[in-house]
């Protein structure tokens, strides 16, 4: 299946570093065997937004492809496109799906002012601390979510160990207060998991980390994804990113235990 969206294409390249992307000609199946509870690591990718009457079809197709694993209790769909077309959104929401639109941003150079904290590359052994930082600032504080974050950190550890990613951290008085990952994908590189402790926001730390990672990268195009009109997207704009497309996904989340 041909993909037009840069954001989706880079997501699929990332997915291949951890699991499988199976091409069924008219749709893709993404599987992350080491984490069936990773919603957007186990999904279908459609060639276009689902139209009226198609939501039930794609839900059944998801069950056929991924429903054999009892640990997969969600249904996740993404679709190709660059304009943020939500398709049959009323039908999706009526079927229990949450529809999310994200903006894909790119830059060829990232510039930011210096900050009064230490910025450096993280060693693989330090990456569990990034999971703990995300847990501390996240909306969920249950053991299931914490384990999910540590599985994600383990994936980044493998990438760092294989020389396929670089992770950066910001430290204040020896404590990790911000972090991100940058994964080279050919001539491009994709940022992942940009985060800052609540106590250290609005100090330019995230922008400085983005810039430091960009300067150390050989990529000619840097890609990042954010919620539209969010604080994060405004930070990215200030350091040189511009929105090039909007991408959409839909997930029917399972009830939390």
C-alpha cells in the first residue's frame, strides 16, 4: 500500500524497529508482539478515512487480523491522508471510538537559546529513568501504565544499543528533568517522547534539547508530531518547526481494570 503521509510513513518505519508491518495490498497490519497492550503498535492502517457504512467492516477486519490475541482488547485504526480528514466521525464515535487529529511538523534546522541545565546524551542504562519521568508527569498512575512505559524504554534501549537511536536528557542538580529520543530514518530523523518535568517547564529546556539533538544529527529533515495548537506545538514552532500535514487515528479503548 502506498503511503502519502510523511507522519504515517515515519510511524511505520518506527513500528518496523519493534514489530511487523504487513502489507495486505489494500490495508496494512501493524503488530508489536512484545506489547499487545500498545494501542497504536497493534492496529490497521487504511488507505483513506472510513466512510459511512465502513466502520463495522474495518472493526471486523481488525478482529480477524489481531483479535486472536486475548491481550488485545482495543481496536485501533489509522488512515493515510495529509489534511486531517476524520471521515465518518459520527459513526466512529457512536461505535465507541475516540478520534484524534495530530499535526506533523518538520524542520531542516532547530535553534534555541542556551539553558542553565546540563544537556547530554543518555546511555542505554539510563533510559528507565525516562519512563519514570513520563509516569510522573502523565495522566495515569497505575501499574499497567508504568509497565507499558518501561517496555517502551526497553525498546529505546535496544535501539540505542544497536546505534539506531540517540536519547538526550536534561539534568538539574543531577536529576533528570527532560528527555527525548531521535531516531534516524534514512535522510530524515523522527523525534520521540519529548517530555519535561512540570517543575521545569517554560524555561526553554525542551527547545534546547531539540536543538542539541538536531545539531548532533546528520539528518537533512527532522520530523515531529504534536497535538494541534498545544503548548508542545508552540514550543516546536518557536525553534523552527512548521506544520506540513494533519493525520488522524481512531481508537476504541478498553475499559481500564
